[in-house]
């Protein structure tokens, strides 16, 4: 049920177009992974996975086994890599649903081996190398050989890939990324032949052709947010909408919202919108953000409340600023656009977090490939 005009909209045709462009841009690299973790960066796990697979991706990347399980239950049979660590329960699920899991220590290999033995299956794994991210992964030859020995001694674990991740591929300097490439090359030389090797995500895939190896993991770029200028032209897939619930005119000297942090300088026409930090519209956007109404940028005035915000619509034509009028928090309206990067800058965060910001009480409407509209 939806009783207010606050929702996000995902254009699957943008996902499809981005996937096709990215696939073309990394040629002749044979494989492309669509990274669909965290509900496909807030865009919808299953529909985005299907769109990505139909337009160039042949692998899917998730963070946790639960996401892979959802894909399998939806009938998706493409290879799925769980990029994060798995515990004993996660290993059981990974084996059950035919997910490729990430290993980086002997204990992880044993957990997966035990799960595979219990189920009478062979589990495929990719070895993670920590070349400078400081998260998970083998860091040197001794750690790598220990994991390889554990896999060799196992009966139900098969090594089919190895990978690393760049910490600063979208930074201003290439130096750290080059050092990571050197470390990965040294570890890769110790690995068996004929396994799938991958290192680059969106930024590194665009900037460093030598880092593409056998596959590029396309994450943020797939959703239309180019992390570096070298990315091809992409279309943002997500927009965030609400509506005008109330309009009033305040005289000079009136305060707006909690804390009285904003005071009208003159007669001001104020619109109240039914969205707030309870919906994921960050309180940090208070007094900084803008929304689009009638294609006009309107400043958010006063503090963002849990369920409502107020915006100055003094300069918006009356025919555009009316009850029920569409307001764009993120996305394009007319000739103006509020990007995820711009919204992130106002909130002092990153575009990734803005794409994921909307909470569960904000419905997601998908449009695009099928020509049909659906609400989740």
C-alpha cells in the first residue's frame, strides 16, 4: 500500500544501457561481473541482476550468502560470487545454493569443506588477496601457500579464481594503485594456471586496462554514477520523488523547523514535503540540500524532520508549486538534475550511501525493459 507520493524509481533500461556500454568499454576482457550487493545498491537485487545479465554481465557479485540465496530462489542460475567472509552457517548456504565463496584463511577452507562434505557437493571458491585494502585477504606468500595447501588437501573445495580490490582507484594519485598491482602480480605468480583472475572494480576498470585481467567487477558505474572521468557516458538509474503536501506563506522573521535554525528574511512561500530522515533523507542535508519543483531548484530550509521537510518555493510559478506537485529529491526534472554526488556532498558522504539511503518505508517503482511499471 502507498498512501503518499514518496517513492524511488528505478529505470531498468538505464541499467541495461550502462551494462552494455561498460561491457564494450572493457573489451577484450572476457568477463564482466554485475555487483548487486546491498539490494543492488538500493535499485532492486533481482530485477537489476536480470537486466545486467541480459546486457553483458555473466557473473553476479554479492556481499553475503543471503543475497545469493535470493537470486537462486528467483531462478537466476548465473555464477554468483560472495565477496565477503562466510561463517559456518553461510558456508552451508553457499554450498546449498551453488554460490562461489571467498576464502582467505585455512579456517574458511575448513568451514566450506565441512559444509560440502555434509551435502555431498563440491564447492567452488575464489582466493582473496589483500594487496593494500587492509580488509580480508592473504597478504604474503606464507599465508597464500597455507590456503592453497588447505584447498589441495580438501576433497570438496575447488579453487576456481583469485582476486584483489583497490583502495584508492578513484583517487587523484596512481601511486598506491600501482603498488597494489605489483603486490598482486607477485601473489598471482604463485597461483595455479587456468583460474579466473580479477582485480578491477568500476574505477580501476576504467583507469587501468592492465588491471582488468579476466573480469571487471562493475558496481557503482552500473548504476550510472561514474567514479572517474575515464568511465563511458552513463545514465543514472535511480530517482527519488515526493510531493507537496502543504503550502503556506510566512512573513519576515518567522522560524522554520526544530531549533529555529532558519528564519525568513522576507515574505516566503514554504512548501512542506512528506519525506524525512525516517525515509533516509539525511538530517545532515538540513539547510544545505535543494529539491526540484517545476524544474526549479528549491532550497531545503530549517532542519530535516523525521517525516517532513520544508522548502522555499517563493520563486516557483504557482502552476508548478501546488498540492500534489512532483518534487525530485534525486534525479532529473526539466533541465535541472540533482545527482547522487551532489546530494552526497551536501551530506558530507559519498554517492554510494545516497543511493542506499531510502528506507524500507519508501516504495520502489521499477520501469524500463519490459515497458511495464511495478512496485516493490
